[in-house]
C-alpha cells in the first residue's frame, strides 16, 4: 500500500514512516521546507510526488502549547488552515485523510473519560486551533478519520519523558504537577494504530469519524515521572533522589492545561479491532531503544 505521511520528520511522523516501511508499504514522507500544509500548491505537489497514495496521514501540527499563546497566527495557520487545505486537496483527489488531534479540545472538567461524542470546549490557543481544524475537516471531506490522543512521548523529538530524564540527570529534586490526570501515549503505539486505521478504511471504505487513542492507565504527571525515573535507573545512573508532588497553581504556564483529559477509546477498539497496551510497556520499549541516551 502507498501512503503519504505529512509531518514525517516529527515525533510521530518518524514512527509512522518506520512502521509503514516495516509492513512493506510504500511510505512517502512530506515535511517542511518542501511540504507546507498551509500552502495548497505545496500539498498538491506532495500528493502528486507520492504517486496516487491510498491514504494521507497527517502528523503535521503546531504543538508548542505555551508558545501558541504568544503566536496564535502560526498556531491557527497550521492547526486550522493547514488541515482545511489538506482536506480540500484530499477531496479533490478522492484520497482518505487520517488526522491526529488532541485531548486539548476538551476543558478537562469531567470526572469520567471523554468520549468522541462529548462536546468540545477547548481552552487556550492550541486547543482552539486544533478544534477548529477538526471542524473544517469534517465540513470539507467526508472520507476522514480524526484520532485524538494525549500526553504523547516517544524516541524522536522532544517530549515529557526526555525532559524528565534530562532533569533527572542534572538535579537531585524534581517538582512535578500531581493534580492533572491523563493517559500517556507512546508514539510507536499511536503510529501502529493509525496504520491499522489506514488499512481498514482503504480496504473497507467505511469507519469514517472521530475516535480516541491513548495508552492505559490514567495517571498524574507526578506518578508518571516516578515510573519514568524508576525504569530509567535500570539503564543509567541518575542524580535525582526526590520527586515532589505540587499543584498546577504552583507551576504557572502561559497556556491552560485540562485538569482531567482521560480519553475513552472504546469505539476505536470495537471499530478497528485495535488492542491497546499500557504506557509502561511503551516506556520500557523507548528506554531500551534509547539505551539511556535522552
């Protein structure tokens, strides 16, 4: 199968490319500067260069949550207008589009897992830009799948796990928020799920809609950090001796965070037959692959 992966140089894009090729698919990657999803001509050229792909998976996004508060123009250009451009080009060429979205489309005020059908109430520029991208995609091209995810980490690019590993080498004490609850998601597992979805929709011509994917179980950032450090110690020596739980109010950031963003993945599991594993398994895999190097 031939697919086009936009954002192929990013954290998720790397895993998508690797796993697609391991399946003997013809995976064509597109990323800046050659492919700019905010530019229709650029997207059309990438699609043509891919040679009539069976599907497009969009892993391109502006994900700098805090920076988005001071640069809304770029966030909306990529996360809203870029997605609309992809949708239009895919519709013109009758190519299914699989798009990655985020838990930030929710306000985090629920106390039970968010279903794909729950109303979206984003907070902050990043969440709003991603939500508007979803809306425009739905309006422009019916052959789409939106997959919301949360707390992404992996071998490539920057992420929370790599930050905690770096700080764990440098400091004896880490202070980590313990009143935000969500589900970490290993990029390798999300990539595998997206490829399964691509195979399903191109083979069966159905399954369009919005879904959730994350690993289990729900955890706070503090508890996640404790496990990161404990598992990392099996690979390397760390300086950190104490991990202190703190409240969000004591660690102010420019962008608001959902206090609760656990995602209900039941419809994805039943529709596509995808079995999710624990984030700890993904974390162990990541650390073994990195061999202690962040």
